[in-house]
C-alpha cells in the first residue's frame, strides 16, 4: 500500500487550516500545519512534503518571501507550492509566479478547486519523482556496467602484457591465451545481454521459434559450464527427458536463459555442494525447467525484486553481476508466454522454476 501524499499548510490563521483540513478530508492526505515560514523551514529540515499550501499574507515572513527562499534551495525547489491568496490583481499574482509559485488559489477557498489543484500538483511531483528514479537507475546501471566490464578487460590486458613481455613457459602461454579468450567471451556475452535487453524492452525483438529438444539444449549448457563447475568443486546433477522430444522456442534466447540460471547457481553456491538441473515436458506442448542450488538463498522479500531490471541482488553483495541476467530471463520467458519464479530450497539455497 502506498504512503499517503504529504501536504504542508503554512498559514498564520489556525481557522484557515481547519477549513482546508475539512475540504481535503476525503482525499486521505497526511496534513501538517505550521503558523509561519520560519517554523516551516524548521520542519523541512527533517520532513519533506509533496505539496505546500502557502498563505500569502502573513506577518514576519510573508508567503512571497518564504516562497522565494524556499525555491532557492536545490533540494526543495521541485516541491510544488500553491499560493492561497486574497490578492486578485495581475501584478500580485505575477509576483507569486515570479518567486517560483507553481499555482495559486483564491480565498475564500472552494473545495472542488482546491482538490483539483492539489491533485494536479501531486501528479507533477510524482512525474518528477519518477524521472529522478529513472535517472538514478540509469546511473546505477552505468556504474554496474563499468564495474563488471572492467574485470574481464583487466584480465585481458594483464594476460596480453605477460605474453608480450615473454619469458613464459609453453604451459603458461597457453594458460594466458585461454584467459584472454575466456575474458573476451565474457565481455561479448555482457554486451549481447545489454543489446538483447534493449530489444526486449522496446518490443522490437522478434522470436524465431523452432522445435527444440530440451535434452539437447540442457546437455549443451551443462557441457559449457563444466570448467566452472570443476573449478568450484561442485557436483551438477541433471534429470532430463529422453532425447527426441521437442518444444517450440527461440533456441538462442532460451539457451541464454539456461546459461544465466546455471551461471548464477554456480556463482552463489558454496564449494562442495550440488546443483540440480531438471527439465520435463508437460501436457499441451508445455515444459518445465528447474535449477536448484545450495547457496545462501533468496530472502522472501527479494523474490520478486531480483527479476527487475538493474537489481544487483542484495542477497549476495559479494558476487558481482551486471544486474540484467535475471531480468533478461524473466523478459525472455514472458515473451514466450511463460513465467519464472524463485522459491526456497530447504534447508539451504534456491529453486528457480520456468514454466513455458
């Protein structure tokens, strides 16, 4: 349930607050009241409203003076201010707008007009908040991309430099060459994920469905993960259907989904544990695929969040990931008309299930 919008009323007459409170009673807003601008600045230091209703005619600091100071602060200038005024001349209203007021309403206050103007200002505030969130996500994504692309790129540069200097044994030369190829492939995979995500997000990616053998595609994915499995001393157990069956999928996209789930299972599993890959055909041309790990698991409150774009998976901050893998899986599965979920693998780990 969303938190109610916060409305701050600044007016030296308490009776005016009572009137506004009665007129907005049905809207479910959280109302706060202060008698002058100085008290408002004290409140703003620890609590920011979504909209301010500001009386113009006040002693000490009138509404125009308050608004001018308020709008000069970078952290507050985006908060809409509605001036409540008995003034009617165009010059007075122009002065209100000149100091940054976003709207004004005349006294005596009309309930319908007040509610309409507050709703309008709240929409503006919500649009601003959404834009700021989008910009924050974009910045976070940029930071994640830079961080995650740097690791394989550093490996390529260091390995190439060691090969350039020479004095390596033939075995070490092969090892460094292999590292360069593996890191290059990792970079290519990350870039491909970004491009595919952009196409999926814009609806421009066209699925190229063919009849796919689940046993074949899963076995191929397992074979490609063999080195990583051995390196971490894991055991991968598979329960696959007999060869020869088929389901209509975009094979390249869906292979990438399986790769992502297996890669995450390897990444988040503890050494000397087991990973299970299961696949089976269901009725009416459907199928189910499960990847089970024995890692730290996913907290219940994160089981939806981790499928969102740019979430890096707070369940294990020690492991670096680009924040797109599980979002890609979800978008691809849903593009095929299926669904993906994660649940607990008691006593330890997670089970990712795809039904398609």
